[in-house]
């Protein structure tokens, strides 16, 4: 039986039950979940094993890489700059980053970077990984890159390039790297355990990720055997020149080892944020409410940050998606806890979001990277939060 620890407020016991079931039935190895309501924690649970190789247990302060859930933290930094009047999201990117104007991009507004509408999901020539981790070569490659569709006419998930695009705007405007800006302006005031670029001093707390291989490789089975609703997606996976593949092949080599200390220490504002479920939930709580005297967004900023900017067919994910300026919005397959929720998922199952209507902020992190339609862990926890709200 998996060892669990933490606290649950009265009425939120369904979340504890769902968290236990994730270990017993859904494949969790080490994980944590945290829920805030009206600016105060009501669920803070952790359990399992942080490193299966050594048996090191998951503790209250174990850190976990959360892949694209990082985008929520980076978007928050951009909106904080906008709130302060330092950044106009509707101004051309080239206002702040003149080199970006190359190849017909002079009029692309910052907001289109945030909402995946710029057509810059890949680069024609992948950048050597060591140079990409050093930041400036990838920023220069993207500044020179031609859009892969007419900007503003479609949207497609900029899975990896988004971090350098939005992060370079943050760097140009603030004079600080995106990881440093987040640390100084968001993490420190709130006391968040969350990093974009992991300090060496924190490595001993880090969990090690385990990757689950799919039971069936859909790209290797006959097309007629694939469920009809997945055929377009599988066809994109099979095409090496599809946007679905090109979007995640921007470095050389394309595959990045996110367990690597070098990758974890670099700043990848789209994909290598490292923190606790508590850190994620607390950040989102401070976007919609006051948390221990700190509130990050004014009501006007919150409304601007969460207004839908793009929806419908996604050029990269080949399924419908919805985005505000940097955050994912609810869809049929990602309902969060209400229609006004906003947040971001991460590869393999991590999730952070806020729901202003119910005063809820949520964070879930785990080291067993599963993903796909069969991964029910985050959804079961969100369902349990919804059930708890119905009983309070």
C-alpha cells in the first residue's frame, strides 16, 4: 500500500480518496496534489516514491518537473509586466524585439505569441541542443524564421518554441531572463517552490521521472484498425513533415532528456518548470484571490489574461483546443472545475489551473509520465474537487 501524507479540510475528502485511487488503480508512482479555496489551502497531499531506482520516498518538499504546465507560470510573468504598463500585448513584438520583424513578422502582436497564433511552431533548421539551452541562438533562429502559416489566421500549439518566443519578450522588456523574473517577482513574494531553471542547491529534492511506453503503437498498426476519431492525429504522427512532428523537433537532437541536470538547470519557459503541487496551486490562487497578503492580478488583468483568443482546430495537436493569452481554457476533454477556469496541462499528466467562479486553485504533479486518453489521474482529482464543491 502506498504511503500518503498531508492534510485535507472537511468536505474535500473525495480528493484524498481519488489521490489514493491514482496509486492503487491508475499508475501513480510518486505524486502530490494541492487545492486552494478562496486563497487558503484545503488539500495538500503527497505520497509514493520520488526515485524508483533508490526507493527515496516522496516528501512534502519533493520537486517535480511539470513540462508544459510551466507555460502558466511564464504567461503570468508576461501579464504582470502588462499590468505594470511595461508591456502592451497588442503592440508588435518588434517594438520590444526589433530583430523579430524579419521575414514578414513586423506586425505580429505579442498577444499572438501568447495565444499560439504566430505560426512559429518550428524552425527550418533545428538548433543544436547545447545552443538552445544557452538561450540566445534559439531566440535568434526564431527572430529570423518565416511563419509557417499566415499569422492570425489559425492557431497551433507552439509546444517548445513558445517558451523562447514569450520568454525573449519578457527578457527584452524586463532586462531579466524569464526564470529570474519569475523568481524575483512571483515566486519570492508568494514563497513559491517553483523554478524555471533549477538551482544546483535544489537538486537533492528533485523527483526522477519514469516514462510509460504506450500499450499499442498506433503509428505501426493498419490505418483501418485505428478508431476513426484518432485517424487524422495518427496520420500527422506518421508524417515526419507534419506540424505535429516539426513542433517538437526544434533542437538537434530532437529528443530532450528532461531528467538531465543540464536541461533542468537551463531556462525553458515552455517546458522545464520544476516545483511542487503546492507551488502551482498557490500561484494560481494568487491570480484570483489574495494569498497571505499577496494578489498578483487586478480584476482587469485577470479578465484580459483569460479572454479567449483562439479556439477550434489546432494545426499541431489536430484536435480542437482553446487558448487565452497564454493559458489553456476548458474544452470537452479538459473541463477543469467550471467554464471560467484557466490553466495549463503538462506532458504526462501534470496540471495547474484556477477557477474564479468557485475560488478554486489546483496543482497536481507526478513522476510517472503516462499521458494519452487513458490517463485519468488529473481528471479524477478534478472530478473529486467538483464533487467536494457540490457537498460543501
